């Protein structure tokens, strides 16, 4: 439905991505693969949305983004959200977790907080740090990335969180934050598919 049509880090979960790939495979078996070529493009676009977060992070952190990707060594990044959707502990094909893994590979010190998905996320990606609370997760962060649209994140106090971070920089990977409110609280805000406010 329309929940999958919003700009953001992409869709995930145990069904839709798998179903798209299954339709593609079946179409190839039947010799009509070209008729469903658009599904391949849908999958590629979905994967590129995840990489877009790295480009926004490089911009906000003033780091070059070359063919090998950015180098975020020495940077602390807070990732808010690990599940593929809110109100779930499901991390199967989670865009949030995929982005977290990419950020970790850049050399960043990544700390993840998710209200329900911590145990599953830790099992899937044990090499990053996990915080017990939202405030613990953002403390001393050079960049905050909101990657799952949990109510706790949507209603977080940007002024209060701003007192905890090292730099007031946020990537809204789900366009679930109010850019005007966050900017007014002194944050440099970047949303997926949204123009810069500064």
C-alpha cells in the first residue's frame, strides 16, 4: 500500500523484498523475464536508498565520498532504529540495519538504539554497540540517523537531545521528524528526498 511509497531509506521485511525477487525468478523460468524487468529496477532503487544515507552523512560530516565510499574513522554515529518498521522486533532485510552495517564499514563508531528490536539486531550485527535508551544512544554523537519511524523518535525533544550530542546533525531517513522544529532547535537537518533547510 501507500506506506511503501514515502521517500526514505527503502522497504524491507521478510515478505515484499523476497516476493519481488521470487516474481523475477519465476518470470525468468517462464521465459517472460523482460515483462517484469521493472521489478529488478524496483529492487535496485530500494537498495540505492540505503546508500543515499552514506552520501548525506558524508555531506553533513564534511568528509569526501569517493568510489570506495566515505571514511568516517573517529566519528560517533547514533542510529535510531534497527527494525524494518516500527512496532515490531523484525530485522529481516531491514534497511536500518543495512545502513548501520554500511556505516560501521566506514570506520565509524556506531551506536544503535531500537525500542523493540535490540535482541534481534544484536544477533544479526554484533559488531556495533547497542544503547539501552534513546538518550544513551545519542550521547556524544557527531551525527544522529533516524532510520525507523518509531513514535519515541518522532516525539523526541530536539532541544533536549541537542544537549547530549557532540554536534546537532540529523539525517531523517524516514521523514518522520518535523524539519522546522528540529532546525529551530539548532540542528542541521537532512531528510530523504527533501531539500536542505540551510
